[in-house]
């Protein structure tokens, strides 16, 4: 009680002081405040500076804005010369169906070469074996045996051209592999040219008659003089396509084509001299940064839940799906937010929370992060402005099992009628170089955690 009386006495003394000495300053202050309030403009930057945890401005909190979520087939994505691995193989996802990834690449001569020995002829050359070695940088799915096919291209590819996951390239339609079922452990060192190395290796034997003999027989011709000139090697041998048969649940290998172990090595002997000198020699066909390469990916959703949700968007209110490699993207709208457009409100903070279904030791991990984009006035998708503030979020949260996005600036621009409340596109990080996918809960999910948007706003 004593403390209360002391405070009241102090307050009364201050009022008296204002009356006697600072009345003019009080009037100026009140007029300034009134001016600021009356001239307040809906600015898309204003809300970011407000502390959403403060009640001094009478903030209103709501997590009841309705959101609509659904899934769509992704547009094709670019896959040429990406900064990351190239997927290879075929696997069958219990939810997302079948995924088949193949690699198309040039190979280049290690150097100008002539297999014909001095004082000998081409018949003295004996090829013992040819192996396509591919360095492995990881995997996706359950790795098991699968049969890899290697075909020679019948169409030029170019490093300065653009290729997508849906690009078809003509081949000679002849498998030059030995047709073996192969499995390589992606977590352990493998063998390269007979020696154990500190890298997981996928080795695919190639048919001598179909690959090596035609090349060796070009000895003495311009085809083996180099890589780039007219009638040289890349004109003679346009490249290869590496693929795996459909219907096999063999998993995907992440292939590092630019690793020094990724190459074709031809093992041969020169038998022109005495037999004691018939040592095994080798010659390499390199895959490097001078090569054009890309990967093609096909998705088959027949008989899966994906097929249902794509054909019936309303099902996305329960579950919707995100998948890399040009598979499935998510879409979302917040139709009920229209009620705040052109109203005297400022968004203090706005978050989208998208819970996901996650299972321990899942063979099919989720994307490390998701991105949001919106349509601009030209009807093309662009990143939300919050991304450029470094505050968009969207990272995989293993503890809370969700992806959370800050969309404060985006909603302030909608309120200020500088942007339209249109469809938001949800797509994964690593879209071209990983096979990750995730199942997200919609607003009407039967799971405990549901998709929602949480908004704090202030009326003025």
C-alpha cells in the first residue's frame, strides 16, 4: 500500500510540473502523435519492425485463417552440368511410385592416341576388358542388384545447350554393357582398376566387340587425333547413355561424374614383341568438366496416392506431397486472408507451419529445406520477398517435425495491394540433384499436427 501511495504522489507531482512548465511541449507531442497516426500508410516493410510478442499495440493473433493445399506435377527442371551429383538407377517408392534416372554424357580421349604398335599392325592389339567406372557420392532408397544398360548416342549433345529431366536423346538402341546385375555398397571404398581406393565405385563392364574394337580400329585415322576438331573423337563417338531397367527396386546411386575415378578404362596388350613383354596396358576415356552431360528422370505414379491427389486436388486438404527430380510440387492458397486486404491493419508477424510425416530410419529422407514462390504481375513465379530479408525459413525441423516459413513481408504487400493473394508454390531444395521427398499434413489432416498460418496483426 505504501508503495502505491508513493507512486501516486510521484505521478501527481509530474502532472503539476507539466501544467506549470511544459504544457506547450505536451500539446506539440499530442499533435505530432495524432499526425503520425492519421498519416500512417500501409507499408510492406512496417510490420517487420514490430515486436510480435509485444501487446503495447493491441496485436490480434489468429491461427484460424483457412488454407488450401494441393499437389501438382512439377514442371520440367534443368539437369545439365549441375553443381552436384547425377542420380542413376531405378527404385520403387511405397508412396511415390517408381523413379527411373539415367545419365547422358560425353566421353573424351585422355590424349591423341594410336593403338598400332611400331613395326606392328592393328591385329597385334588384344583388348582384355573395358570397364565404366563411376564414383559414388551417396544413394537413395534400398540399394540392391540391378542391371545397367549402356548405349552409344546417335545424336550430338553440346555443353552450351540446355537439357531437362524430360529431354529425350536418340541412341543406337544397342546395349554395349555385358548385361550383368550389379550392386555396389555406396558406404564403403570400392575397386578402381583392380586397386582398393578411398571412394565407393560402381563398375560396369562393357562389351569389347561393341565398344573397344570399333575405337581401336580407328587407329591411324583422325578420329583418335583429339576431341574437338572436325572428324575427331566427339564426332566419331558422340557419348553414352547409362540407364537401369524399370520394375527393379534397386535404389538410386548419386554419381559424381567429375570425380577422377569416373571414366572408362580400356585394358589391352601389345602382342607384337616376345611374349614376356606382353604387359597389360590401359587407356582412359575421361568424363570431366569439358564434357556435356545431364540426367533424365521419369516418374510413374500409376496406382499410387499421388495419382489420386493430382486428379482430385481437394484431397490435398488431408495430405499433399513434395518430391525432387521434377516429381511433385505443392501449392497453397490463403483465401480467408482477403478479409484484411485494404483494411487499416499492419501484419506484425506471419508464419506458415507445414507439419510432415516422418519415420525413424526411413529409406526415403525429406528435403533439407523447402522454398516458397508467388506469381508476379507477369504471371511468372518469383521468390517471396521475405527470402531476400534472410528470414523466409523453410528448413527441415527434425524436432518439431515441420517446415516453418516467415511470410510477413509478403502479406503486408498483399494488404497494401502491392501484390495479389494468389497461389503460393512450394518446391524442394536440391530439386535436380537429390531424390528426396516428403508427405505434408494439410489443414484437415487426420494427424495431430495440421498445416496452418499464424498471423499477428494490429489495427490502426
